[in-house]
C-alpha cells in the first residue's frame, strides 16, 4: 500500500553526554545537507545520556531548517503538561520546527528507580491516550474542543481542571507514536499524526500486518489511512553485503523506495552518529530513493515521469538543467568600523563557468548556503537592534536610580548577554562545520579552489577573534554598574565589537557566496 506521502529522511542520534559537541555538529551537518528531521533518544534514567529536551533546544538554536523531535519521549517520566509546554516552547524558539515522538515507556524497573510509576501494558496505553488529550489541549489543538482556551481532562492517570492553554506552538505539532501491539496501533490510528516503529522491534516483513491494523482502525475512526504518516527508524551499514541496508547506496535507495511503494513507509530516520554516513545518506540514498518513488508513482498514474531528482553531484539530462539561478548576496560596501582586519582587494578568485547548467537538485545546494547565510544576516540585524534598545534604555533612564529601574536595567544586560552568546555560538558552529566537512570535500573535488578555501578559513580565524572581543565586552557588561560610567563604557565596547563583527561577517559571507555557489552546485556539500 502506497499512501502517497512525500519521502522524508532524518537522523536518529544518541544523546551521549561524552560526545555532546559531536552530536551538535552532526545536527548541523544534517541541516546543511538537507535532511528533514533530527531526533534523539529519550531515556531519562540513563546516567550517560543528556537531557533530551535540553539537547534538542541546543540543536534548534544551531540549525535553520531541520525539524527536531524526541524519538520517543518517555511519558512516565515526562508529565504531559510540562512536556506540552516544553515542545511548544521549542517550536516557538525554532520557528515552527518541533515535533513530538511519544512512547508509553518500556524499561519499568529503570523508570521506577527514577521516580516514575510502574504501569501494566493496559495502564500504559490508557495513560498515553489521556496524555495526548492533555498535550493537545495545552497547545490549543484539541480536535474535540477547537479554539478552547482552557484544558480539562478527568483521567485516571492525568487530571487537569480548567488550566489555561498555552503557550501555543507556531504550527500544528505532529505527534508520532512508537507502537507495535494491536491496541497501540489502533490508538495510533485514532489519535496520532505518525506511526514510528523501529527495526529490531518491527522488521520490514512485519510492517504489512501492522499497517493493516492501523488502516482498519483509521477507517473506523473516519480519518482514513492517509492521515497517518508511516515512519521508520532504520539501521544499516554501507558495504557490499546482502540483506536489508547492508549494501551500496543504490541498494539502500532501492530497498527504501520499495518500502515506500509496497508498505507506505515514507519517513526513514537513520540511527547513526557517523557524519560520513549522514552525508552519504543525504547525498546518495535520499535523492535516488525519491527519484525511484516519483518515477513509479508517475508510471502507475499513467503520467510522464517527474524530472529525475538526484544527488547534487549526479548529472541530469533534459530540459530541467539551466544556468545557475542562485545569486550571491551583494556586499553593500558600507563599513561601520574604522577598518577591517584584512584587505578585501587581495582575495583569491576562481573563474566562473559561462555555460554551466545545473539540475534543480544541484541548484538547491548553493541555495541552501544562501539561506543559511540569510539566517545569520537576519539574526545579526536583530542582535544589533537589541543592543541599540539596551543602549537607548541605559541613557534615557540613567538618572532614575531607583531599585526597580536598576533591577530592570540589570535584567536587560543579562538578556543582551544571552542573546549575544547565542549568536556567537551560531556563527562558530557554522564555520566549524564548513572547516571540518564542506571545505574538505570541495578541496578534494576541485583542487583549483585551494587558494579561495585557504582565504575563507583564514577569515574564519579572524572572525573568531572578533567574536572573542564581543564575549570580552559581555563579561565587562555583566560586572559593571548598570547606570554608572563603567556600564555605559561596556555598552559602548559591545557596540564597537558588534560593528566590527558586522563588517567582517557580512563581507565574508558575500565573498564566500561569490566564489562557492558554482562549486557547490557541481560537487554538493560532500
């Protein structure tokens, strides 16, 4: 059964506390190479695991497009009101990129040891149904009470009496259930947006029977089978062996396309912490699987095949190819500082091909770089606005030295500090990903880019020094008298450092786009 859903691809990562920086970099890589979703396990009783909700918030702050979710949230240790507010907050912070994978709980001895309630299988399912009602109500998305501003659930496991709904997420947050037994499959059909089983618990040959249970229950509930997205946590290893997800990237694509066309599985979330595997999954497997499914769906419908969507490095025949439509962001040339820490007239350049033509998939790669840069530019503009507001507030209320005003100004300073620190981490993370992954790939794919990449990496180091100046200014601000001369001098120093950051970063981003859009269209991210 093919439910007609678009194919999506994602990552299922481990929240191992010993490799937090690697996990954050993996999420950034998944975002840059165009995957759809980044998920992590949720086992709060595991001493080696970071808190999933906090980790996902950090991931969201370092990415731009990829959706984030627990895979799956442990309900017995995540009370539904708190879980709903956490996910809604994450959705607001991320600009509408949070989803909720939810499970009944499984390792009961560990759950009880962590303070949770031991439940029988029946009780666990009952609690899940009640929790979904609470969560949807807190989000203002209760299908039985559309537009309701309060939440009332009188359940055996969870009871909420007249609680005000909110905060509201920015989009309709999907709830995905990890379900295997018939009753949970029927609950999925009635209450969930997605079904999220895992290999090992539900291998490919078991999916058909489970899907049939969901389909029947969905029809009975009046929803229809197509209303539930079929998702799958998969695990594999690239090689030349036989078996499911044990061969080449082409083998993987063929097998996943087969599951989409015969079993309706349309979102494949790969369990891995290996960046090289993530790159191959995004660049080789995902485009080929999508192309195969598009082709077969068109054949079944008696329509001409859709344009072949491939990895960025694969040529495409036919009219879909055209000159590069992505344009570099122009450097407006305005400078706020007395001088830049580099010369702009000695930057290496590469020859731009006059007759190069690229497929839509190839054009999407440089466009994603511009999108990421636009996000950095937009956040920088907001940061400058925040600094301006704080400086104006400091000057206008400097004479009002009441305790309340002093506290308010101090809070503004702390808020500004947090905003600046978040932006500095965002820029650093982006540059680290480029240095360790994208630039390494482009050097190998196009050796004549070497001088350009050398210069871009040098500028990364200069920008890192400027970011340290911003950080030093923040330290001075936090320790300064909010209204005294020291406080005003600290704000002036932040403005000076921010002006220098603005000049260097905008100049750098414009240069990078001028030189790398064509190479990225030809060679992809790696």
